[in-house]
C-alpha cells in the first residue's frame, strides 16, 4: 500500500478534502493531510487566495516542505489546486517520489526543474473549468504528459474547479467517483 501526502486547496483543509483522503485510507493507503493554513478554512476561493497572498506562495511551499520532512522519502505527492504547488514541487525535487496526483492544476515543470524519470503522474481537471483551462494549467498538463514517460491527463465534463470536494457546492459525485477510481488504480501496488 502507498503512503500519500495530500495537500489541500485554497479554501483550506475542508471536510471534503478529509473525506477524499478517507476514501484512500479505506482502500488501505496511509494518507497524510497537512494543514498549510493552521486550521483556517475559507468560504470562497477568493477569500482563500487572499490569505495565500497575505502569507505568500513561498511560505505555502515552505510549509509543504516542512510537512514532509519527517516522513519517508517514498511518498506519493497529491494536491488539489493550490496544493498542487507543493505536491508537484516535492515530486520533482525530493528524492524518492513514488508518484504524483495533480488535481485541478498543473505548474510548468520548468518551475522546479524537469520531471524525474520513473515517477508516474496523473493530472485531473474539468474540460471547461475557467481556472484549469482558462488560466493555462491545461497547457502545462499537456506539456507534462509529453515530457514524462508515464503521465496521464484526465479531463472530466464540466466547469467546476473544486469538483472532488464533497463539502462544497462545486462537488460532482460522478466525476469524483471516476477520479477516485483512477487514483486508486495508480496507487495499486505502489510501496
């Protein structure tokens, strides 16, 4: 079974993020859900991003790095939206990454170097999400699929950003079920 670090999105460590982690745990995986906001959650994406801007993206990355410093090197790094930033950074820069799961976001790999050989990655987003598609994350995802030897981009019909967070109005249960199935397939047999 895999050991996973799952980083939350800009609205914080919501009950929906915890519920997603619990689904992975029910499948037998060990899942860590670090709280990058010290217990704070936000009602809207805009409020969450205002908080991120107040602490700085560099601090978000630093908190993500500190969250894994005492964990084993062999980890699957996963993140929702904002959480993709530390997840992708660590997958690319911390030795021992087993895999990566990037949900609703993707950063150009050049931000952190290049994609490491032998590290599979899945990217998940909705095909009409104004953030994932409209802000260019889908282009970074397609470039990553071309660059990495084992990379998959999964697009789901819809225009929601936080579609796998069951505690938010944007939740899409059908898309989430398929996303979860695909993530569990990736995790199957991983240390």
